[in-house]
C-alpha cells in the first residue's frame, strides 16, 4: 500500500528578503518561518514522514528545538544549487518506494493549513498523474516592455497561480526531475513528460513569503493580530 510523505526543500538563501539569515529561519510569530509549515505537515496523520532537505553546510537547523515533531521529522543534508536539484537529491536520499506519494512544500509558505492538505490528498490520491494546490489568477496582467512601461495586457483566462504542496508519485517525480531542463516547480517537470497534473483549488492565504512586506501579512494571518 502506498504511503504519503512530505518533502520540504530548504537549501536556499532567500536573497530577495535582504536579510543575513536564510529566509526559512527568519522569525515569524515566535518561531522560525519553516516551523509553521513543518507543524502543519507533521500534524497530518496521513503523512508518514516529513523530510527537510537542507544545504550540506547548514549549521542553523539544529540550533532550534524540533523535538515536538518526534521521529516523523527527518533531515537530509543534500540540498543542491537549484530547487529541482534539492528535491531530486532529497528523493534519492529518502529511498522511498516508487509508488509512494510525495508532497513537496515550500519552506516559505508558512500559512498552509490542515484543510489545504486534506483537500489536496483527497482530490489527488486516486489521480493517475498527481496534482498541485493552485488559485485562479484574479488580477489583470500587464507585460513590461522592458522600460517599466506597459507593452500589453495579457489574458488571464484559464490561468492559475501555482502553490504547494505539489503531490506526485516518488518514482514519477524523480524521473521528471532527471530530464534536462530548468524547472521552477515539480509540476513543470512532470508537464515536460507530456502529462497534465490536476489543479486543486486552494486559497490566496497559502502564499509564498518572498519580500519583507510578506512577513507582515503572514504574521497577521498566523496570529490574527
């Protein structure tokens, strides 16, 4: 019987935050940012293991107390220079069965909820390909001419904004990520195999913290203040 596992790539530096600490360790609502996503993933009874894939030289992760997550939380110090490399290295190091489901989640999406997880698993567990959380694009899209002026307005019809977790079979995902190419998320690698991952409707609150102002919004959502 296939198991469910989570994998959190956390080997990046988060340079756009303009902070000396890697983004995943920035303080947020009294904890390092990554702790919020790990808490949600570890709290899901369907998920057997949560793998955190760190940079080989990471000395910060074990400076925090993760004992509340027990043995469910496992660290892998095999992160690569790009996200796709980190995920692939993590898949290979974790030695999962090819048919096991893997939910890859951004360390910088701290507002993931159990409801998001439950919906993704329920809608994708019987899917032949896999799927991702996503939301339809709501804003009008403008293309930059290259000089901070509008070149044109792009149609937002049938456009979705990808989120995480992105849920695929371990064997399929490893195969997809080993293809030559530059992949910014797991779904794009699977798409390159000629497959069509499922879109699972999520909420805008499951956003990725990218810039300093995003921390303020995440703090409001997590604390209600």
